């Protein structure tokens, strides 16, 4: 059992190390020797777990997808509420989690068509599905299509993700609050506005932005 636990720890250390280097330097620049050195393991141990850098990138992508699943699994009673809460949780997580950032970054890489390329698509499909449900429930304002709304939300979160790589201030909840202040009156039926302000836990990274949006509505 102890040997198996060590193997799991080594594998996880390699995934974390790879994610940090992919996020900082890019997939092409990060080498297997750099990854193993950062993880504090031998090259032989790395190759025992991963046959190639592409396999390691796939593992990073899979780990990022699991973390994204935990974010999107938090459902509120109101469908639009679930969407707003998830955007705050995602942006906060991107600010602190190199694995999640690397998963999204791998989605942009040339030739990355395996597991590492799927995280952005998973997010897009989830946002689209939530807004389709919101439209069916009559929660969207008249004349607003789920498809158009999803395009705006996905583009905004992708923009914050990209900008935050160069300036972490973009991962602040304030950035997202400004976005929702502009979009929410256009997106939601008037009766849904107050219910749709973010419901985040007190003291969480998104709490300050949520308070500002709640004051607006």
C-alpha cells in the first residue's frame, strides 16, 4: 500500500509540476527534464508514469477538467444564479490554480487535440446548456437568445482568463462584477435580476464583487 501511495504522490507531483511549467512557459518550451526536476523526481520515474510530454499534457487536461466539473456542479435553485456563481468560482480558481489555468491554456495549443484540449470546450458547452435551460424557464429577457448570451459569457470569461495570465488583477471579482452589471439588465427578465445576483460564501474570493453587484440590484 505504501508503495502504491508513493506512486500516486509522484504522479500527482508530476502533473502539478507540468501544469506550472505549461502555464508559465508554454507547452512547447517546457521540457520533461524541467518537469521532473521541478517535481523532485528522476527522469526514470517520470517515464514510468508518462511515456511522453503529450501524455503528461493529457493528464494535466484531465485534472483540470475534474476541477472544472467541481465548479459547474454547484447548482443554485435559480438557473441564471448557477451561471453567475460558476463564473465567479471559475475566475477565482483561475487566479490560484495552475492546473486549471494550464488546462485552459492547452486548449489553445497547436495540435493539442487530445484530453488537454477539451477544457475550454467543456466550459462552453456547460454555459450553453445552462442558458438553454434558462430560456426554457422564461428567465431570459425578451429577444435574448441562449446562443447569443452563451457567446458573450464564454467570450468574457475567456478574455479574463487570457488577461489574467499577464496581470492577476483581472482575476479579481471586481472585473467580473463590472461585466455582470452591464450584461445582467439585458440578459435577465426584470423580475429575475435580484435573484440572479451572485450568491457566494462570506469571505470567499468572490464575496466583495458579489456585494457590489447585490447593492446594484
